[in-house]
């Protein structure tokens, strides 16, 4: 795909600074460019999960590679931890997920960043309290 605007990419650095995110600016004036971006985003979002036979083959491969670990003198808990770590790492490679995202899921960290902390509002209790006050005033 050919870019027609020579100065378009000069907007990227200021936008990255202002939006505080990793962004890129591109011109979507042609139908071909628009279709290409839609296809890319759709493929990225709808990555297919691993097939069952791939998962089992990966687990079998890890067990085959770590057979010395299974017969070793480590505690059972340590063996299980090392095996699970190896299995997760092998499956991550197959799923094409980056290490930062995999570690965020394993550590139960959110997959987004927010500059604010929000308070939960229980709407029903709030409305019922307002209605009680409303009824008392009449």
C-alpha cells in the first residue's frame, strides 16, 4: 500500500505524547486502505484459540522433555510448579501471545491501564434512598 501524504507521519509523535498511548496516524481515504485496516484489526481481535490436539501434543512434549525432572528429588509441589510453568510457556508460544500479556494474566493483572480509580455505585439502593426522601418531603 502506498502512502500519498508525505507529512502525515509527523503527527504521530505529538499524538503519542498527547494521548499517552502507542498510536500511529494513517490516511484512510481510499477504500483499499480502509479494507486493509479492517481486515488487520479483525484478524488481530479474532485470533483462533488453540485446537485440542495441539494443546495435548504440547503437554506431551513438555512431559517428554522434562522426564528427568519428574524422577528427580525435588518436592512434588516444586515439580508441579516447574511443569506448569513449562506448559504455560509452550502454549503461549503456540498461541502467539506476547510474554507481557501472558504474565499479566498469570498474575491476575488487568489488561488495561487507567489513570483514575472509580468507585462502585449501587444504583438501586441510591434510587430507593432518593425515592424515600422524595416521599417524606410531600
